[in-house]
C-alpha cells in the first residue's frame, strides 16, 4: 500500500478507508491545481516543494463500522485518563512569539493573527495508528476524524470540528468557526447552552464570518448565512456561523479552495500579511497542521475539513499541534490556556487507559 487515508464524518457510524495501491500520491503547489481532481486531499498550511498538497488516488475504497454515538458517549464518561502529568508550564518560546505577534496588533498592522505551538509527547510503547484512530472516533463523535499516511507527509491523526468545504452537485456549505471556551462541571452535560461569550471571542468570530462572506461573493450570488451559535467539540465550545450556497460549476472547486485557505480561523487578517508574518516568525513550523484534508469529488460528495487538533505520529513519539487567535486585547496566560485545552484532544487519545 503506497498511501492511505481513513476518515469518519461527524456522528457517522462507519468510516471510509481509501487506499492508493501503486505509486505515490500526486503533488501540487497550488489549490487551483485541484480543479476537476478526485481523491483524498492532504494540504499543509504553507505549500512548499518539500511539503506539497497531496492527492491520494482512491484505487480501493472500503467501509468500516464504528460504534454508534450512544456507545461513544458512554465510553467517554467511563474512560480513565492520565493527563495531569501533561500540563505544561508556559514556555519562553511561546511568550516570545506572543509578545511579537501582539505588538503587531497593538500598532494596528493586523486585525487578528493566529499563534500556534507544537508539543512533543511519548508513550512507553508505540500505539498502532489505527488504534489511535479508533480511540479518536470513540471519544469525539461530533468531530471529523481522519488518519493519513503517505511517504511525503508521514502519519497524521486529526480530530476537527471545522468544515472548509462540503457539498455535492449545486448545494454546498462552509462555516466560520472562532472563539474557544472550555466546559466544566454541569456544562459538560449539555452542548454549551449556558456559555456566556466575552467580547474578544465575539469579535474574532465576526472577523472570520466577514472574510468567508467576501470569499463566497467571488463565486456565487446565492448564499445564506446563519448564526453565530455555540457548538461543542469534545470539552470545548466554539462560535459557529453556517454558510449554504450554490455553485453552477463543480469542476473549479480548487479555485474556491485557493481563496478560502487559509481562513482567518488559522491565519489572520489581512490574510497575506499575517500568513507571511507567521511563516517568518512562528517558532514551530506548522507543516500539515492548520492545512486541510478530506475527500474531494467534483461529481460526488466532497468533505474537506481544516486540520485542527492534530498530531504527527512517529513510532511512540507524537508531535501535537494547537493554536489560538490573537486580538489586540488578548492576554498571554489566557491564550496559553486555550492552547492547552486544545492539545488535550490529542493527548487523550495517547493517554487513555481504558475504553
């Protein structure tokens, strides 16, 4: 097997396994090169020759059953974790990056910019990647779960709530997702209905929503926005607005992806200026974190998600990634704690003792 991807859609009871049996995945340097293409896409935050957009050809497609949502929720409540030892102190590199990024916000150069970090974890013995995928499916019924392995990218596990582009025929949708709060106590019983959002998160979500609307206006005059509303992803909640729209030509989805990616949810505004600043200044190269992945099919179902809450698997070593959006009134300690909460998503998959 040259390359494979297995993914499970939110609330689904089966996963789809895609295998490329010969040769290596096709490589591209621009999203627009995906026009008319079909396959499983693995795209990085920054495209380079060493880190290209990959397209896994679906030579073989199989479907695997996973346990239903009710069983997943019961397992989540009874599982045992060893997470306390993973709570990490605020690092100097993150503090340096925060000060650097925040200075740009205070001068008004940027309206928003996303700061990410990478943390290395290890297990006593290597955990089979398919077992990690299974654990993620059990723990996170609300998320898009994917496991990808290619010679170029290595092995990546992702559990993400953020749709980049999804649809079929003339009916399509995307979302604007921003703002993060951690649930605790009785809040864990519901979907976060009692959360009261601070101004910073509301402003951040509005920035992302405005950007998505401006992107869609370039491709269609027929789109509708709903929200924002609070949505739950594991023990976190986010603010989400939904966009539904129509497309007359599905052979140019790559052009739309070129405009959408990266969204302000993982980059910032102005888009090009914040993207370049991140590439030049962030301590931890993002690689395939905050890119996107999923099935692309101009004549069938397309499911593409932003690669959040992810890790790169190398034997018994795991490189975990997380980030958060900074605004002018952001506070260092609060932003650090937000990344810690997001890192917990992948840490659970590694540290869980009993399913």
